[in-house]
C-alpha cells in the first residue's frame, strides 16, 4: 500500500514569492506533494498518517547554487595535498552538514579528481546520506589561472578548452564551470583580471549546450564577466564588479548571478589571525564594498539572482546557506525575495525547477519545518525544527 502523509495547520511559504497560506495543508505520496490547500477545506482522508504542524511555518528546502563539497573550510583550503580517500571521507561528512542545516539540493562547482561526481552517484544510489546535487567535475581554467591549485583542469586556446570540456562531460559532469577572471584565493592573480577569453569560454559553453547542460563561470572583474556573458554563460558566480552595460546585458539574456556574499565576508571577518593567507585577506577587503554595490544595482535592475555560498572557502562552513540568505537581505533584498532566491531562483538557475524549488502539487517533497516565520525573523533558519527530503524526515 502506498504511504500517504497529511501535514496540516501550518503557515506555508511555497517559494514562489506569493502571499503565504495560513492554516495550510499538503499531502505527500510517493516522495511528492500531491495536494495543497487550506486546512479548513480538508475532506476526510482514509489511510493517511496525519502530522499536526499547528504554529509552525513550512517552506521549501534551501537550494545552494555554489558549493565545493570536497573542500575543508580552513584558513587555506588549497594548502594540503590530501589523498583521494581522505577527500571522500570528508565529502561524506560535508554532505550531512548541508542536509541537516536545511539544504536539500545543491550545485557543486569544482571538485577534486572527479570525487564530486562519485559522491553525487553515491547519494543518488542511497549509499551516502545527503542532499541531491549537480556536479561540475573539474573547473576549466587557463594555465596558472584561478582554480589551478584547487584541482582545476588547465587549458589554453579554444581547442584545448573544448577538449577539457569534453573530458568533464565524459566523466559524467552535470554542467561545466569555466574561469573568466582571477580570484581572491589564488596567489599571484587579481580578482579583476580577465583570464579565459571569450573565444575559449565559448568553446566549452557550446559543448555543454550541445548536450543540454548548463554552464557557470567564476567571474569577478567587469571585462571577464562581459566575455562570459557574450559567450553565452548561464550563471555568473560572484559578480563583484558590474557596470550598467553589463547589467543590461544580463537582464536581456536572462543570465543568473550567484553573489556568494558569504565567501568574502568570512575571509574579512576571520582575517590572517585565523590562518587565511595575507594576499587573500587583502583582496577580499579591497572588493567587499564594490561587491555589495554591484549586487544592489543588479537586484534593482531585475537581474535574476540565485543563492549560493561558496562553502569550502575559508571558514565558509558546509551548511552556511542561512548565513547567505541573511547577507542577501542585509545587502538589498526583501526577506521574501531572499527566500525565493534560495529556493525557486536557485532551482531555475540549476535547471531543476520542474521538480524542486517550490512546494507545489506534483513536485518533490523537500521542505523545512520552522518554529518561526522567516519573513519575520530570518534567524529561525539557523535553528530548523526539522528537515524533510523526498518526503522523509531526516532531522
């Protein structure tokens, strides 16, 4: 007999941005939400387990668009040369941290030696407990460019980049990540400097799009971001230096921004005293205000925004999605828009909106039960009552 569960009596924030439903209910069957409404309209349901959530708020599980599941968020994550076995054990532990903190789906944007892809498959088969996720395999960077020291695939020229892209797809990558600019955590490069060219990135983007897969770019400087957007990129990660022309381009093309405000914030707050390299702290401090201002301007102009943390960077803990939601709110977004960015927006950015990201009939039952309404107090996301993944309570 198919197991049915009826949840009732709660305030429902469904992830779409619509007005919350008071005294709501939904029925979960076969991992999916099959019916939603107001509890006052409930009819009799036989053979249904009833869970009374009176006084609680229910919302979709958080979807983190930017994670490095293989990385340990210490002062210098790139300093160690860990074995594959150690990386795999760490990855298994990190998966649980995300799930128990309310992230029910995420996107990994740069792993080590395809261990991210193996971990994805282990979750999907039930071997590991954790959120489902999309894996990019190795990021594709220029020789000596940002990401090379984190296991990136170095490539130069359109033909070599195309080959690198095909290697990731052959290994089972769900999407491709290309490195358009320098970054904070790589020694000897600057965040604003362009790296892979427009032509190089277009080669990788074409390979991904040819097989129906999306692309993302690490892109912080204006020139590099423009190169990536013109090349057809689907999402821009970080987006520190935006100008008006670039914002107009992104609006017109529907390009997503994943701000990752937490990545810079944790570096600045912890500093060299915590073991973060001096060059990384210097660069983070130099870009933080420009980063916030760029996101404010993009949000005001209507650029699509998805939530991502860059978890795995210094002191950016696995499970830090609630922190990024708060930073988006503090930067410029209303509480509702910040929640939408962390649910529907991320699902759309990842290409999984058909089944995830909102609590609507027919979608998978990934949801959080909260003791307070996050629209009144986002801090309640740091103390989640319970997490449900595919209709099963995991915490």
